[in-house]
C-alpha cells in the first residue's frame, strides 16, 4: 500500500511536467480546477463529434483537463484494419492530434485505450508507444482481468501506468466491476491503478465514498455519472443514487490528487449543454 506522499509522487508522474498545473505550456490554458478538485471530462462525453468537435466542446464547457477516448484519434475501420492502422500510423500523426488539445488550452491527463483479449502482443506494445507519443504516461482501459496479466511486462517496459475502468457487470468474473477485481489487478503490478466510475460502481451496489477512502492511494481517475442502484439506468445528475456531491466534497476535504472527469452518458438533447449542466453541478457541490 502506498502512503499519501507516495501517491502524490505517482499522480505527478502520470503527466509530464509540461502539462502540470504551475508549469503550463501556454498562458491560455483553461483552468477547471474548483476548490482544489481537478475537474475535467472524458471525451467520450462528446462521442458523436469528431476530434476537433470534441475539443471545441471542451472549450465551450470551459473544461481544461481531459482523458482522450481513443476513437477520437483512431479512424473507424474494421477490426483487422484498425489493428494494421495502429501498427503503422506515423507517430507524428499522433503527436499532431495531441497538439490540437495544447493549442486549445486543454491538458490531457490520460489516453483511453481499452486493451481487449483479441489484441496481439505487437498491438499491445504499439498501444503503449502511441500513448507515449500522445504525451501521457497514463493509459485508462476498459479491459479484462485476463489481458491485464498480459499488460504487466509492457507497463514495466514503457514505464507507464494503466488505470483500469470498471462497469457494473458483476456476473462476469473476467470483467472489472467488483472491488475484488480491481484488487486482483493491482496485485499484479505497482503500475496498475484504478479508474473508478462511481456511477457504475453505485449501480453494482457498492459504496463509492467508502472505496475511495480505502483505496485513494491507487485511484488516479474518477468518472462522474449518475446511475441508480441495482443496475439502474444513467440519469440526469441528481436523479440517481450515485453520491457525486459526497465524492467531490471528499476530494476537496482530503485534497486527494485524483482527477474527477465528467462522463456524460444519460439521454439528453445536446452533449455540450448537458456537460455544462454536469460541470455546474460539480461547482455547486464544491461551493
């Protein structure tokens, strides 16, 4: 178990210094930290938009920190064509995609590349290389426990961290959903962390506040959404059972350095308008 001091060092290492608060690359950097809580968004929130549209949406919402959803960078191809693209895309193209965020004043904390069991070892290795080219040292992944075992040597080789994202499927042993599944992965490597989705965790009938208090030293990113318990649906914030306000207040009180990223998933008319509402909810919770 890491101490708070160790975790602060790990959290700092997850992002190159050039993108850390206090060492901003440009005077126009958007600041969405509220009461010390580092807020931002998963670009999956704008999944209907192309990369440039997602970046513009972040600017319109005034969210200056994000986790980049890989399909915003990768082309829409068949599985085998996508594998070939990953293995051959010039890294300069990846760096150019990252520069678009920099130019817009948006920091990138993590690249969301979900390794699955059909990835070849070559594709896994290239995924780490691409993520580094994107300028991050942290990959978030909606993956399986079985592939987590295969990722260990690659995380060590590239000196990167992987934070596993969970859903609410507690019936499939190979999926990340239960506290025990996260514990199994964390035991594999000190480079394995948690990307806790507090909405899915609540839908699976677990206590997000308690889990964060107990495991804050291994949680690098939170996904914020509101779901109802007992596998309930995604709903507008404040209508579900997810303790969003309590979680944000905990981060504020304890000064945990983990990111808290909005992940808009409920049905709404316009993603920008809905994410703005979510951001305002966060501001009100931290007032």
